[in-house]
């Protein structure tokens, strides 16, 4: 291994990008993160997936310590990255047994065709697993002019690239000689939009600490880089206090994992009653394998008629308070508990928009109900900032998971939601 690695070139491969069909965000993200931990990113190149990257790579390999590639690892004939890297390393492409087994488990006999190209790796390179997609990445070293150049290749889809870059590549690059001294802390943020999290990070900024965010499917990861551990903790605490209870958590945390771990620990089952989310909460509750052990199911009671007939919500409750009310969701949760005979039930009813809002109940108003055997039922109301119908529904379902977690723990939901800001 070289004494240290310092200079980096990044190549973003994709014809859709060069044609303006989609925009590139990978280059900015990679450059920002690597600069934060002390690397010099001297080139970001966007190139079509037509093989034209090869002569550019040949020139950069002689002038850089690290090369990072994204894109061109799919199953089609125009996905040429793996062959180009093999040619530059002067090695053949070989089928990786581990990658083959992983992909076969995922797609079965469909691997026997174009998909099989995805498990071909330059000989001597190491596979980087892809838990979010089918094409693995890979890393290795290319010898040139008596020295070694480290190369990383990742697929182009953001959810796949982010998973590899943050969980595999960035930690490895952080540990290389010359870059160990830069501290880094990770936090998981629920419900708060990225723009607001950025504003709060600026308000709580401490000199010497840089921050970055990574938007994931059900949360936003916040990274604090530099400073001391106590300084990063201080900055995170400032942000957390402004957000409210439980919105920001230390580490790489999924809210579903928190809830499921609690269900397993307490040995209890859960059911749901959904209106505005239309089954999205149930989808989240069944994302984990083995969910049938603790999830009974869900009643999708979208109409008032469904609420009364399936969940025994009183007609007078709907007439007096409306479907979007704490009174209604409390009865929905109690009805789900009775129908399912589960140990705990959660319900959701709200106004996802873009229509249906009023001055008293604007778009983004969501009510949550909770019932549990031998325990007092509760209900709370939230007003989520509306960034569109899908955003309200998604954050409503995530809020339901978080609030259910606290309800089972016996904590005051009213105190918690009252503390929540910037949602």
C-alpha cells in the first residue's frame, strides 16, 4: 500500500446524464464527502456509456491516487464499465461465485441471460455487495508506473450508489494512511425535510465541523465531520433540541427496526387501521422478513362507510367531529384491536391533499390513534408541512411507527408531538 492517498478523480457514466434527461448529483456528493476527510478531488467528469471513458481513465490513472466510477454496471451491452476496468488492469473478467449466488437468490433463473453479465468482475478485484439492487460494485488496484492506483466502481442508481459509498467505500477511504485523524459521527433524522435540517445545521454550526446529508427512503442521514467527539455531540444536541423529542437519533437507525425490536422484546402483536395512507403503513410493517410473527394485518377503511362497518366507528362521532379527528382515530384503533385480537393497534386518518383541506384542518393534518390491551387508548394530531400528497402520506406512516414505539413504551404522546418542530 502507498504511504498515503490524496488525489481523486470521479467519473459519472451515463448517457441519460449527457443527454440532459436526468441531472447528476453523484459528483457533488462524492466530492463534498471526500474533501471533508482531506482528499483533493481534482476532476469530476460526466461521460456517456459508450466506451469513451477509457482514454480519459488512462490519462487520469497516471495522475491520481484514487479513481471513483459510477454507472455502466448493468446487464445490457452498453454497460461497459467492468470491461474497461479489466482492460486497464490488464486482467480478464471472471465470474465471482459469491456475487452469482447472491444474485441467483434474488432473481432465480432469470440470471441465466443478460443478467449474468452483472457478476463478472475484473480478476483480482473485490466485490462490493449491493443490497439495494442487482449489480455489485467492485474495487481493486491498477499498477501503473511502479505504483498502485485504487479504483472503485459503483452502479449509477442513487439508492444503490449511496448504500455502497457511505457504508463501504467512504469508511475505507477514511481509514487510509493520512486520513485517520478526521472524526465523523452519523445521525438518523425522521420526518424533518432536508432543507429544514440544513437550516438547523447552520444555526447550530460549530467552527471546525462540516456536515452533510444523505436522503434515504424513510429518513435522512446527517453526518458531522471534524472537531472533537464532544463538539459533534454538542452540535447534534443543539439540532435535536430544535427538532423535538426522538426526531434525531445517533447512529444508522431505521424507525421500523426500533419498533420491531420492541415488539419482539415485549412479545406482542400489532394491527393497523388506515385511511389517508391507504395501506402504506402496512407496507412498511411488512418490509422485514418474518413480519407475520408480529403483524396481524390492516383494515384499509378509506370511506366513512368502511370505518363504521369494519371498525365500529360511531356515526355520531363522524358527524360531530369528522373522519380526521382524534375522536375518530381513537375509535378506529379500538375497532382494529377488537377485530384483530392483536395486542396493540395503530390508526391513521388525515388530509393528504392537494384538495380537501380547510382553515380548521389544512392539508397535512394527520390524526393518529393507539389502543392496547389493558391500557388507556390515546390519540394525537399533527400538522405536517405539505410537499405533495405522496410526501404527506409517507411521513404520516413514518410518524405512526415512531409514535407507536413511544406509545408501547408508555410515554406521553402529547408531550412528544408538542415538542416536534420543523416537520
